[in-house]
């Protein structure tokens, strides 16, 4: 799109590439390198940019910590369930908004879209009281219900734009062949929207996995804690002495979402920017 | 869906469609609509987490908020945080998208790795930047000392101004890939013939950018800026991990303030009153956002 021919243009390009590249990539490099340094090398006022000795001390400490395993299991339980449920709810809603006409449809569509605008912490004031009243405090149901709702705007719209591309004639011909509406939806339409479903599921998983505010507030007993608040409560008090371990722990929490993303990147970017290309 | 309608009549098309949207509407009502309205009402009561029940207290909470000398600071902090993170992250993301759009070898790979910053948990990002900005062993101090820019180590997170700068840089780092992804998609949708026609007319890179790229991407730029502002306005994780709103309230934004009032001081009523002011503020943005979406479709 832009010409890079003259030395001046080359300089500008190279500077932009280097400066932003450094900003984007160096911190992650630093996290990995710190996690791989032995304890005394981490606490060097003149840090080494390449570790003199590679050590897995930090990771060992993380994995020997029983609490981390509990948090990991809890986070997986919550994230997998809310991701699956959110995808299902969003698929039905997206299909409904795309292929059916009824009173209030447009209002509902925009209502769902506004869900991401209201301050989550303000909603949390009531959600906290509500869950306490129903006895769902310290129960994963409280987290899962909240996460489903927060994933809906993105998920519903991504899936709606998938369903919009599927011609109505496909539904008509399934009807002529004698398929019921429920069957048409599950067997014919949904499989065509798999990329959208996958990106919604990833989005839902990442959202639940990364959330701090709700998991910090709605879950109170140590045995039920998920990773994000768990790590804070584990390391914040003693942070002066354990930077290597903290970096190793940060890598450990980042790996599941990163792996998921790497394998399914193509789906995800397509889903994420589905609306953008139309604009 | 297995439940049959008793009379044996089949649902009409629109009834069926409505039924499909029902689960979404139900959770929306329970987790967004009711909490929003109730939190609004709560702002006019003395609701607390320490005792059951609540009484209507009129505008008392708002009075307390406006009489609190720190509240202005919170609004200013929020403004600075939102404006700086959005502007910085958006411009870096835009430049990065243009760089990667040049079709250099390995661009695809770089784009993929860039997105990792956005996908990893805010807690991990907070830890990472705390470590980079660490006053004793942090790599930033070491780098700046090495370049001769500073003589003494700076306790970045211990001073009001630099603490704010630190959380802005960390949050901008997290969202840069998000802007990049949208802007890259937008760049790829710019009609190539228009660029070529401008080139034939002798347009420079700058001319192509202002006359072809920007006008074509107006809608997407507007959209992501609005969404970016709304997201930054509610951001909590990184600030909470890095500074907990300190030092001396210097990084306390609305989100942190509401959390603290509610779940550390147990004053839900006051927290909700701040929320009321906040939602009014957002409605202005929401209005423009929805109006633009409608105009587009």
C-alpha cells in the first residue's frame, strides 16, 4: 500500500518496525527469560539479557505448589462450561436474529449489543447481593451465568453475521424435504457456521479464563478459587522475593489460552473481524 | 426444544424464532438489565454489605461523593487513563497494522505472535509490567541507566505520575493487538484501484494515507475508538494488580473506586451512586455508537 523506496522512507519504516516491535515483543521475552533464570540471577541490579544458566527452578516451584493445581482445575471447569454454554445460547440467539422476524427483534438485538457497555463492576454490586440471596455465592454457577452474558454480545453478532451469509433457500429446501425446524437448524445450518462457533467458544473460554473482577468477588473459599485471583492472593504478599516464580506462574496461566489461540487462530481472526470488513 | 405445545398446534415461525432468542434474553435480563436498574436504585439507598435491608436516603450518597475531596481526582484519573491508553494503543496499533500490511516476509507470523499479548490474562500482564517497572531490579531502570538517561533508579510504581504512566503503558500493550487486528482487516478492505489511481496522480505515501486510507476506514476507526474507550473506562485487572489504585489514589479510576467502596468499605450505596454517574457518562458514548451502527446497516 505504501512505497518504501527512498532511504528516508526506509528509515521511517525501519524505525516504526523496530520501536513498536520492541514494545510488543520485548516484555514477553523478558517474562520468559526471567522465568528461566536461577534465583540469584533474577536479583541482579544489572540484569542479563540472556540467562547465563538456564534453570527451571521457577517452574518447579510453581508446579510443586498444590494450590496452583487446584486453581488450574477450577479455572478449567468454569471456563469450559461457560464457553460451551455461551456458544450454544449465542448460536440460538444469532440464528433467531438472522432468520426470523418477530416483534421486538430489533430492540432485543440492540439490547444484547449494549451488554458490553455497562460497567461490569456496577452490575457486580447487584449480582453479588443477588447471588448471596440465592445462596450462589462461592458457587461456580454465579461465575458461569455472568460469563455467558458477557460473551453474548460478541458471540451473537459474530454468529448472526455467519447465518446472514447462509441463503434462506437452504432452509426452504430442507423444509420441502420434510426436515423439522429443529433438525434443519442443528443438522444443516449450525454445521455451516462452525468457524463462527469456534471463535465464539474461544472468546468465551478466554474471557472466563482471564476474568479477575468477578472471580475475585463471587468466589470466596480458597479451595474454589480460580487462577487469576488465586495467583494474586498467592504471590502479592510475598512478591519481593519471588519474581522468577511469578513470571513462571504468569507463563503457566497464559499457556492454555495461547495454545488454544495458536491452533485456532484462523477461525478466530475471521470471526473477530467479520463485522469489520463490511464497514 | 423437545417440549411439545399441548394443543398440538405447531408454533408459528415468529414464535419459534422468539423461543430461540429466549435463553439469551433471560440471562441478559438477570445479569444485565435487573442489576443495572437495581444498582441504579441502590445509589439512592444506604445499602451496605454489613447489615441486611436498606432505606431510601435521597441524594445523600451523591452529596457525600461531591463533598469528598478525592472524587475529583478519581474522575481526572479516569479521564487521563482512558484518553492516554486509547490514543496511545490505537496509534501504535494502527502503525503496526500498516507495517505488517506491507507484505514483508514473516508478517503473518508476527501478526499471530502480536495477538498473544491480547489473549493472555490481565493478571499475568500486571505481574509482568510490575516486574519491568520494579524499582530495584527492573529492566527499565537498567536500560535507562545503560543509555545514560538516568543516574539513580526510579521507583516507577511508587510515584503518582510515573505510576499512572506505567499502568497506561501496560494496558496499551494489552490492547494494541486488538486495534491491530481490526485495522489490518480494514486496511485489507481498502480498494486497491483507488490507491493505484492516487499513485498515478502522483500522490505521496502521506497523500495515500489521508486521501484514500483514512476516508475508507472512517467507520471502522470510529467503531473501535468507541469500543476502546468503553473498554478502558471499565478496565480493572491491570491497575488492580500493579498498583491497587495507589500510590495515594494516583491510579484510582472509577472501576477501582467502585470496587473499593463496595467490597473493601462495604458501602454499596455510595459505590452504586458513583456507578449512576458513570453510566450517565457512558450513555453519551453508547448513543453515538448505536446511532452509527444503525446508519451503517
